[in-house]
């Protein structure tokens, strides 16, 4: 065996140990927990989210999500079981909505409370409820496909805790 062969043999085991060590480091790191929305359409979408905080109901928006991209709306482990989502297609005017009325505004907003939206100078919008089952992370995928049964066109992505 020549010099190059002995060198490869001597480096193979340490390189393997380094690779296994790095894999262990990445495997041991905690999974990212958050609430994400993915826009599977080709259009720009504006998204608002509602949730129950310690101080009461909160709605926030607008996140602008380009076509075929995702955005994190809430970073870190989710603290509520139920989250509510409303989205509008900025180009075609369609929307993903539901039966739960909450407040929104024309521009960026964070609104405390869900009652008397119009009297307080806001607009009322119907949000769709998502039961996260108390998972630490959740993702909603907005699609062009019409949904059945009157639900909004939000399709589940692969995975057990994703909707």
C-alpha cells in the first residue's frame, strides 16, 4: 500500500467520527416549533391570525406571503390549542375564511378583543379555526383548490401535526 492509500486509511476513521459527531449534534438539537403558513398559489396573499393570549383575544396581520413560499407567523412553541386564520388573495381577490368573526384592519395590526370591531374602527372578518391538538408546531398550506363542505381551501401538507 502506497503513501496515498495509508493516508486515506488513517483519515477515514477520524472523518467518520467527525461526521457521526456532527450528525449527533444536529439530531440532538430541538426541532423548530412555530406556526407557519405556506402559500401554494402563484399569487401574493395577505394573512391574519387570531389566538387567545393570557390577556384575552388577539388578532394580528398582515403577513404578505409571496406565491410558493412560507412565512412564520408565531415563533417558538405554540401556547394555545386553537388558532384562527384569515387570508386574502391580493391579486385575484379570493379569500380563505371561516365562521369565527374577529377584527382586522386595512394596514398592519395587532388588535386586542374580537367584539364590536366596526364600532372600534376595525373591520370584521370570518376566520377559520385550526385545532393544533396542543402540538408545539403547526403549518397551514393555502391552495387554489376549492374545498368541500364549505371549508376554506387550506390543504394539509404531509406530516402528522400539519394542517
